C-alpha cells in the first residue's frame, strides 16, 4: 500500500457508495505499480469491501467464484475441503 497510487488519495475514495465512485477508484488503480499484488492480496484475504487492485467488490466475488469452479473442476475433493475450511459450509 505504501507504493500504491491510493497513497495520494483519501481512503474513502476506495470505498465508494455508487458506481460512479467505483469507476473513479478503478481509474486510479489502473496505473498503480502494485495493482497485481494488491488484487491478489484482496482475493487471498477475501476482502469484501472497497476497490482493490482495480477490481470492484462484485468483480472480486466473480473472480473468487470462477476460481472455485475451476479448482472444483480440476480437483473436486480438494476444493470441497477448501470450501468447508474457508466458508464454513460447502457451496
Ligand atoms: S491497486 Fe491497490 S494499492 Fe494501487 S491504488 Fe488501487 S487500491 Fe491502492
């Protein structure tokens, strides 16, 4: 975060309340030098709120769902275990 473009903006910019705000935050992220690790961190930590790594909350939910489905297709037994550990229930 210390090297991110968000250092030059108030944190509230990255926790917008509408789509216009989301697009404004994503624009700042677009040229961020740590965009990829920022997104990876948000996905790994299952951060629900805000724009991280240029991705909105909805986009990250979709990414996580796509990853789960892909992992399940390749390793059905392992993914089932991950679902139980991470989410507490099988999805
Ligand atoms: S990609 Fe991450 S570190 Fe960079 S500006 Fe966006 S929220 Fe900040």
